[in-house]
């Protein structure tokens, strides 16, 4: 099976590395920065120059792009995937974007004799590098079984969630919750700190209590406590995901009080210049509104404990 891989960013690059290292014959291309593609060549991949060439040289093409606009351009653009598609080929799209765009892509791919799997991911860059992503797959169940060994190179929790487009629906729902959890943590920790609580003590207690969320484990020790906002997951991509949830809520008439507030905060944080840093900066942004900070250097006596977390 020849695999084409398009989109070598924070997620796509470690995912593509795992695909190459798992022994799949892989062809890729670069966009803006050549280094990730060159690094894949060192592992055994081949480089071509356009999405059409990637599709021509592959049996299955994987896309991990920022959002709807980039997916549409990679598929429908003048040198897009469709130009190199022929009957029997498969597109696996792992982008977080709308179901509507994916269904438009599927219609065009099917007209060219191809098939599509909708397979967005969760778990972040650490899980991408470790091959422990959650992959939520919409599309034909037998097509998923055909490509499960390829997906298993990238993720270890692979769910069939329904028809094409349902992967995007569940991913966007997850993102609305992750955004709200981050902001809830930012606001509540700011309150605790302003009332005198020690941030690490709060984390230790709350992770054994009902306020706990996975976002605390993913974003407190390595990001907020250290004041480290190297992405990770860019704040503007999380803003995009929250906006996708709002668009979908508008179309379906669902009231979304908390997601709407999250969208306002992510928009304000982006306008304050935080769009390209890790999305956890939105929690620090809330803390700063209270003249506070979530950054916390452990005391000498706490250092051993902090390293164990
Ligand atoms: P990123 O911005 O780091 O990477 C996107 C990559 O796509 C870049 O390398 C860019 O050059 C490439 N690209 C853009 N337009 C292109 C084009 N026309 N042709 C070829 N390549 C093009 O983003 P990311 O963090 O890797 O996220 C990718 C997707 O995965 C997004 O939809 C995001 O929402 C989702 N996601 C990200 C994370 C995370 O933690 N970073 C976690 C889960 C899901």
C-alpha cells in the first residue's frame, strides 16, 4: 500500500513519521517549510511537489490540514488531489473541519471513483508522537477495517462513529468541551490563587476531586505553571474549532451559552496577539484580567513532587 501524506505541521509531522516508521511506503510534499518533508525523506519517504502528484503516486492519501479552506484548496485547487485521483484510491481526512466541507469533498472524490474516510484525531502532539491518538472515524465500516492497520500506526483508540461527517461532529463537540474546561480551570484557579491557595496543592487535591478534567493534566504542569506557551495546539486553531461548534449550533438551533462565552474569550486572546501560541494561554489571559498569574515556580521542597506529576 502506497501512502500519500499532506500537512506536516505540529500533528501531521509526528503522525507521518509513525506511518513511515511502521514500514508504509510513503510519499509527501512540503508547504512553506521544507524541513519536515526532508526529515521524512531521511526515514525513507519520497517527496513530490503538488497534491495531485501525491495522489497520483499513492493508493491512499492522508490529509492533516488546519481547516476547511486549506482542505478545499488541497482537494479542489488547480494542482489539487482530484487531479491525481483515479478509481480505487482512498482519501482519509484527519483535519478538524466541518462535516459540510468533508461531504462536498466526498462527493467529488466519489465522482472520480474514490472513497473517503472522515478521521479527525484527539490527543495532541504528545499522543501523535507516541501513536496513542484517539481517532474518530466516520464512513463505511468495511473501509475502516481495510485501513485500520494504517490508522493503528497513529492511534490506539480507533472508533467507528457512523457515516462520513460524524467524525467531524464528534471532534467539534469534543473541542467545545476542551475549550470550556480550559477556561473553567483558568477562571477557578485564578480565584483560588487570589484567595491564597497554592496552585500545585490545588491541582493535587482537585485531580482527586469532582472538578478534575483531563485538560488539567495536559496543560497545568507543562504549560501554565511554567509559563511555557510553545504550541502544542495553536490558540487560533482552538478559536477555529469553537467557531465551528457555534456555526453548527446556529444551523441546528441549539443554545450554547458556554461555547459562546468561550468564543468571545478566545477571540479576545487572539486579538491580544496570542493566536500563534499554545491555546492554554487563554487561561493565563483570564488570570491576567484579575492581575494574577497561573505561572508557579515550585518551592525547593516541592521540586521532587512536581517532577513526579
Ligand atoms: P499546524 O498549523 O501546525 O499544521 C498544519 C500544516 O498544514 C502546516 O504544516 C501547513 O504548512 C500545512 N498546510 C497548510 N495549507 C496547506 C496546503 N495548501 N498544502 C499543503 N500543506 C498545507 O496545525 P496542527 O496543529 O498540525 O493541526 C492540524 C489539524 O489537526 C487541525 O485541523 C487541528 O485543529 C487538528 N488537531 C490539532 C491538534 C494539536 O494538538 N495540534 C490536536 C488534534 C487535532
